[in-house]
C-alpha cells in the first residue's frame, strides 16, 4: 500500500469536497479530519471493494449537505441538474405537461433511464405514476441527504443494468446524535412561487449501535406562465368559440378564416405546486461476534398538481347527405352560410370541429403518490488471510400512485351533443350547464412499481504483493421488478379527446453474479478489473466488464483511465406498455395540420433486446506542490450505445416521407399525401448514441486577508452528441432539450470561524436552435449566499438566486413559453433563508 502523498490528499479532498460548484463547503475540515482519522477500509461509489484510500480510476463528484443548503436547493433534481455533467431536459418541477409531478436525472443527456440511482449504495425503486422507467427523485427528501456521489463513467460491470451513463448514489444521514430542526423557505421577487421545508432529525447512541430518525414536510407553490412579462402569448388554433373546418363566424354571421388564436399561457404553470411528507430512519446495531445489523427506512407521500389550458377538443363530424356517410348515421347539416364560407366535407365525408372547452374549465392534473423503501443487512468479518468481510442484504421498494385530470372531455359524448345541439355548438355562445355536465368527466388512473433485491457479497484481500495487497469482491444478487398502469376507462376506450392509451402490466426477474479485483502492480500502478453476468427472465443473459488503471506519475500527478462495457435491459413499460398517444410539437411539411401539437401513437414491444454500450474515460489529477491547497482534474470521456431502445425521430420521419422516402412513410404509418391519422412511432432496437467530451475542475483553498478562501471552477465541454443519425452537438430543441458545448460553474467563498459568504455563477453557452437554424443566446446566472453560526446550537443561512433576473433564452419550438423550462430558469430572481437549531 502506498504511503500518503500530497496527491492522495488532493484526491481525498476532491472526492469529499466535490468537483461541483460548491465544493468548498467542507474543504476547511477535510485536511484536519485526515490528520486524525484512523486508517480503515471504506466504500467508494463505483466499486464493491472496500479500500484504505479514496483513490479511484473513475471520476466522481461529491456534493455534501452543506453545499446543498448553501445554494438553497429544495429538491434532489434541482441539485443534480445544476451540475455541468447534465444535459438533455430531465423532467422536474418546471415540467407542466406530461411528467405527472415526477423528477428525474439525465446524466450526459443520455436519458434518465440510463442513469442508475442508488440509496446508500443499493437500488432505489422506480417511482412515479406507474410502470415507470426511472426513479422519481421527489421520493428522496433533501433533509435526509448527507451527500450525493455522482459516478461519471459506465458502471454496469459493478451495478448491472441502467448504469450506462453513470450512477447517482444518495447517502443518507446516519450515526447522528442529538436533536436538530431545520426550517427553510423562499419566494420570488414577484411574490409568487413560495417554497418551504421543515425537518427534524433525532438520533441516539447505545453501547452497541446508533439509531437515527427523521421527518420532513415541504411545500412548493406554482408560478403561472403569463405572470412573467417576457412570456409571449400563446396562439393555439383551439379557441373558446370553436372553429368548423378552420372557419369561424364574424360579427355578421359569416364563416371566415380563423385569424386569432388562444393564449394558453394564462392557464399553465412554469413552476408546479407540490407537497411532500417524508419519514426516514437509519440504524446500526452490533450483534456480537463481529456481526453488525444495519437498516434504513424511507417513506414519502407526494401530492402534486399541474394545470393546462382547457381541453382542446378535436372531433371529426359526419356531414349529412355526403355519399361517404351512412344515411342512418348521426350527422350535421351544412347550412348555406357554411357553404358560402367554403366549409365542406373531406374525402371521407367529414368536417373537422375544434373548440377550446373554456366552458368546462382548465385541465387540473393531480397526483397522490406513496413511495416506501426498507432495506436491511447483516455484515461481519471472517478470520481468513488478513481478514475478509461478508454482507447479506434485502431491499424492498414499493410505489403506488393515484392520478386524475379534472375537466376532461368525453369526445364520444361531445360528438353526440353536437349532433343533437348543432346551433348551440356552432353559435359561438357559451355552452349550457347541461351540455357541460354531459361532455365533461374526471379522468382517474392508478399505477405502481414494486422491487425486491436480495444480495450477498464477500470482499477482502487475496494476497500480498510487493506493492501492496490484492483486493477483491465477489457476490450474487437476485432482483424482481414489476409495474402497472391503468388509464381511465374512457381513455382506454378511445372516447376521450385526450390521446387513447392502453393499460400496462408486467414483471421480470434477474439473477446476477459479479466479481472485482484491485491489483497494485507497482507502488505507482494499480489496476481495477470487474466482471458481471446477468440472467434475465425476459431476453436471456448479458456479460459486462470493466478495466481501470491509476498511475502515480509523481507525488503531484496521477493518471487514470477506465474502459468498460455496459447494458440496459428493457423495462416494464418498454416491454408491456400498451399503445399510448402523445401530442408532440412537430412541423407538418404537407401543412395539413392546423396545430404544432400532432398526435403520435407510441407503441411498445415484448421482444425488445437490451441496449449495449461501451464507455471510456481517461484523465489526470494534479496537485502542484508549489501551490498549497490547489488541485485540478481533467478527464476525457466517451459513451457509445448500440441497439438503443428508442423511438425514432418523428420529425425526420415526416420530412423524409414528404421528400419521397417510402420506407419512412411505412415505418411511421404516413400516407404519401400526408394523412397523419395513424401516425405511429414504435420502440425499436435500432437506435444508437455516441457522445464525448471533456470535464475540467479546479479547486483552490488558501488563506488571505485573515480569511479562509475557496475557489472552484467546474467545466464540461461537449465534443459530440449524435443520436440516430442526427448531430445534436451544441443544439437546443423543445423535444430533446439542450446539448450545450460549454457549461461552466464557478464559485468563490470567503469566511472565518462563524460566517461565510459565497458567490457562484452558472453558465450555459450559446447553442443552435434545432428547429429554426438560428442562434440561441448564452446565459449566465449569478447567485450569492451566506451563513452565520450564532453559537453551537443556532445557525442561519440566506441567499439570492438569479440576482440579475435573467430571462430565459428563446427557443423556436420551446416546450413552454417559447423556451425550455427544464434547461433555463423561468422563475426569475428568488430569495431564500433557513435556520438550524441543534441540541
């Protein structure tokens, strides 16, 4: 084993203090702790081998609780999406349409389903509204978190499926003694978007263990889109008075072309309301004979809501007397004024009627989810060789959700009502209460996820070489996953004006064996090797491997590299999900569609195969001996995914079919003349991703002017992001999100014993607007915060986010408000403060 060097200290500091923007919050104590800490074997995310130092071939970011508090983060997704290693557009509190209140992480922009989320090193159950493909981060309260570790290379050989892009390991507070209460809150400078959290933590020690308990309540209020003056009014083709064949009546009763749209921004949120209630506990109990019992429990109830403009009802009506319509079928009569206005039946004998159902009211989405997880393990040691450690654990997770949509519209009842009350519907006057009651309903769904994981492992030292001990870890794991989702019967029957959807129900299990070896070839060169075999009940088996090396070139410089293979098994929703309609923002090259939101039928496939991946990282850790307290890391990374489970690019399919590509027309079920009634986008194994970039971090701790200073800079430079033949490098789009070439976080902190002040900024570089071919402006957010310790019991913190109230950059096909809220801050300047009391 190598002796402690300046480089080793730098690596430990870098891991503890993080390569995040707020790394400095624990750096003042990191060196002091090192001087007094006993040398022991510890676990590091990305490996099951316990080691006597924290040096690793894999790049890891660590964000501690003090950093989270300093920046005023109120949710885990907000913490993670602020990191420069994130891209795409992970759903979260700013997602008003289609997320059902869930929040996810999207490492490298490769998709939330390709980032594995662990809780205390063990899998977290997928969660959300049912049959979900990723973890809902809302189920993990911020008050519970001791630190978050982000492993930024492929880790399937260690953890199995889903770790293609990396791993987020959330470590909870434990070994706590005493009682602590935290109260935090914030509000925007427009006096909306209020948020707050109250949490309590209690822990006590016994002669042989520790028990820690906690509870938290948080609440977030909404922010309406139209309350931000930079928001452009919406202009939907669905208007409250209705349109027939694209025509509306003027003041003289003549049917003319529709020239005005509906402003939906007055009904929609930029920040969605939410309430969360959480209980959690950790325990460690020695049982004697070197056996320790550990356990943790987490329960979270989430009540959340979103709001959209009243339902845009879109129906096709039979025209009386048309040769294509059965004479006995219900129909509407085109009077002379309609005929004079050029309203006529299409080739199927029907005419389109659209109406924004303001008479019914806005669509109010509500979710009530319950997620709980319990994990217990036994660990001990064996007197073999220099000593070996064993562990056995069982983890159970369960998520249940009841969701609803108030003021939904039954399209079948609506058509019947139009046939029976043609004058009332086409007059443009408000609908009667009787008609409203007849066509509206409360859409209700339920769903859930369940997980069982049984794992056993053995780790220790195999032998002693001249350069040190050979470490190893072996183990086996059994995992069962199931999920279900039951849409409202009206939706299943296709009677709703919302897209038709089928139920989802399915399960699978997997048995895995794994091994790791760490070999010190010399005092300077160490190799890490991992191999894993997984056998799935669905598609069969998969084997993955990892090879990594660290080389201490000098006392100041360490080189590191990792090459690995990975895979992602198709999840329950991808295998067993029923056909689902989705209104996507697309451009119709035939110009047949009246609205940019076009209905696409999403399909799943029980015969899907796993995705396969390759990852490679290479970098260095440098701590110059001539500058005390400085360290930097530089890493190149590349990820390649083959046989990716994807939906093809629907916009490319439309364009290619329009240009005469018959294969594209057949794949997407589009007719050559642009009929999109059966427009379908299937899940297939033909996709691929290829992305690469460079991560750079500089951390510098020093004393000056009688103050302790810390400077940190974290940069990600995206070299390439290509998916399914399309280059997304340095682009932004309302459907795919942002792949900025440059993202940078900078921070500086100054303080003394009782107080600290910090300034940090976040930069998102200029990008190309994928939809318009124009440039989207770069943006720089500025934040300040401070903390003050009144005494050992009381501490206060306060800060301001987005001091300059930067407006989000405009995106041509932005998902909301002419921008992408998952990428840019749409809330504006925010003030926050918190108080901690401990005794």
